[in-house]
């Protein structure tokens, strides 16, 4: 009796496994593209943050370089909110550091993204004006919004 039952269950188990594997292998191209695009945007923001901190450390910070970097952060920040549609999390089968909490706590995630937009918009204004102390303070405020989101919503392997 037991043996017979396992014979009938086995094919279903195999089918389920095959279906799961196929789903993983075939994430829709839009999912792959969305994840790649948001990761590339974040990378640009990371590089721009580094340009700003390097410039501030130098003896003669370049205002145009800092202004340009701030614009990169602000313009990418405005795009990122739309880059997290449902189905682009870790269950998509595409490699991502996005944590499931993004979609279970979406209002808070969106609020954190808005904070990044607000602080980076201010960063554009102070880099345009060019006062190094003000830029330093606003860079810190902007970096704080990156960290606040990463702590809760990004799986970091370092
Ligand atoms: C509202 C949330 C949020 C904010 C704000 C945020 N990030 Fe992220 N960041 C994420 C998430 C989520 C990921 C993982 C994305 C993925 O792998 O799909 C990520 C990934 C990254 C990555 C890795 C990208 C890669 O190569 O895969 C870098 C670099 C990064 N963020 C930099 C920044 C910087 C710099 C800021 C601030 C200027 C910032 N982030 C602000 C949520 C945020």
C-alpha cells in the first residue's frame, strides 16, 4: 500500500520540480532588464558619491565635477522608484540583492526612496553654489539615505 502510494505521488513531484526549474530559468526579459537597469543606476550613484567625497578631500575641490556628480545622483534617484515592480525580487530567479521586505513594506521603501530624491536634489543646489562645508554636510545627509535603505532592504554580501 505504501509502495503503491509513493508510485502515484512521484510523477507529480517530478513535474512540480521541473516546473519550478523552468520558471527560474525563464524569468521574463523585462524582469532581467529591470533588475540590470536598477543595479546599473545604483552603480552610477555609488561612483558619483565617490567623486564627491574624493573632491572634498582634495586641496582644490572642483565645483563642476561635484555639481555633475550630484546631478547624476539626483537624476538616477528619480528613476529608481519605478525600478522595483512586483516580481523583481529574489523569487524571480534573477540574481538580485533586493530583499522581499521591499514588497511587504512598500510604503516605507517608497518613503526612503523619496528621502533620497529630496536630499540629492538639495545636493545639486549646494554643489551649484559651491561652498565646500555645505556640500560636505549635504553629502553626509544624502549618504545617510542610502544607508538607511540598504540596512533594511538590501542583502549585502560584504
Ligand atoms: C530606497 C532604497 C534605496 C536607496 C535610498 C538607495 N539604495 Fe542602493 N540599493 C537598494 C537595493 C534594494 C539594492 C539592490 C538592488 C538589486 O540588486 O536588485 C541596492 C543596490 C545598490 C548598489 C549595488 C548595485 C549593483 O552593482 O548591483 C549600490 C552601489 C548602491 N545601491 C548604491 C547606493 C547609493 C550610493 C545610494 C545613495 C546615493 C543608494 N544606493 C540609495 C536600495 C536603495
